[in-house]
């Protein structure tokens, strides 16, 4: 079910539970600002999710409300995960779904990182 991007943050969303360690994930990276883990239903050879530790519903919420330090920390974490996974060469794709038309299903900001294959056109 796509989410309402204007709804308040829900502490019981699945990524909040992963961040608290209440449910398992295949974690590939963590630092002060973010964690990254493999998507449970991968859409490409490599499909990793990068999630800020802060409580933000979406990219909209994050870009409007997060302090600069937190935005920098998260953006750097996304880049670092891609580099550590060896994706810079040959390349990769980032995606952040926002709200209903964006198809966002989990109401905690996450960036999808796709790679490991030719990814085709931007929108299927
Ligand atoms: P969205 O549509 O919100 O941008 O993407 C949500 C993503 O989270 C989907 O790609 C989905 O496969 C993934 N996902 C949903 N539940 C879980 C989970 O419990 N664990 C992991 N690792 N990924 C999940």
C-alpha cells in the first residue's frame, strides 16, 4: 500500500524496527547517520537500501526538516555504500520513491541503490 507522504512519522514502520534491531536485516554498512541493508525483494542483481537513522517519512520530510549535518551525513553514506560495493565503475542507479504516485511503501526515508547489471531505461 503506498503511503501518505504527509502523515506523521510512524515509529512502528518496518525500517524503524530494523534500525532498532527488532527485526533482522542483511546489514552491509552503518555509521552515525545511516545504515544500509539488502532489499528483501531485490529488483536487480544488487539492490541495497540506505536508510537515515533519523525519523523522516520521506525525501520531502528529510529535505525540509533535517539539519544540514544530517543531510550531509546521509548523502555521504549513500555514496560510501556505492563505493564499498564497487558500483562506481561500471555505474549504478539511485531511487527514492515519495508518496503515493512515487509508489513509496515504507514510511521511513530510504534510497534504493541498484547495480550489478545494465539497468535499462529510467522508468519501466
Ligand atoms: P518503497 O516502495 O517504499 O520505495 O520500497 C520499499 C522497499 O523495502 C521494497 O523494495 C521492499 O522490497 C523493501 N522491504 C520491505 N520490507 C522489508 C523488510 O522487512 N526487509 C528488507 N530488507 N526490505 C524490505
